[in-house]
C-alpha cells in the first residue's frame, strides 16, 4: 500500500488547514442537526396522521351502524303491503333519520390539520 504523502498536492494544500477542518466539522454538525429535526417532524406527522385516521375510522364506524338502521327501515317501508303498515314504516324511517343525525352530530368530522 502506498503511504500518504507528507503534504497534500499543490492545489489542495488549503484543505489541510485548521479553518477548513473547522468549517467541515461545522457543516457536518449542521447536517446532522437538520437530519434529526426533519426526522422528528416526520415522526410527528406520521403520529398525527395515525391519530386522525383512527378518529375518522371511529366516526365512520358509528355512522355506518346508524345508516344501516336507516336502510333497514327503508326496506321495511318498501315492503309494506297496507297503508297502515306504510304509515308506521314511514314513522320508523323518520326515527332512523333522526338517530343518524344525532350520531353525526355526536361524531363531527376531524378538521385538525397536521402541521
């Protein structure tokens, strides 16, 4: 293996000075600091997105259950044979709509931004 020369080549002698080494060290520290900061912000963003997704999933699940009640009431209304059954089924459909509206009001959409 060829040993390193005592002095760097003529065009690169300025690289062997204290100031250059200090500048490179500072650049490395700034790069590491920026990498850590961006990594921290990325983790915070993914955590926020995960929380928002979980909240949206709970909201969707609650509303889906209420909407299934609406659909069941509507099917009964469509299948009603007599006017009396249809009137009662219409009342049940309206109750199902009200129940769904209450569920939607209790579970508002998530509008928190992830900054």
